[in-house]
C-alpha cells in the first residue's frame, strides 16, 4: 500500500471494539504500513475524554501528541 501514512493506534482493553482495532492494525501491517499499536489496560471505550477522572489518560494524551509531532514535525 503506497502513500499511506504510518499509523498510531491507541485502544482501550475493555472496549467492545478492541478486537476490530487489533485486526485493523494487523491489516495495515500486512500491507506494509508502519503501525504503533498501544492497548491501554483496564480502560473503557471513550476513556480519552476522561482525563480529569483517570490519571492514565494523561499518558494517552502524551502519546497522541508525540505521534502527531512525529507525523507533522515540531
């Protein structure tokens, strides 16, 4: 697959869609796309919006920001 940007994928372990996210990452890798996959243990769907309630979300926000800086530069 040419012209596809590298992918950063963050998934919640307790999300009913986590398996589909893992499969998607696998398909991207099989197509030659670099993938950085992180599964956040114990997290639920939509946890990215719970930064004030769940301290681990700050780690997610930091990882997302780093992935965007890596893709688009400083």
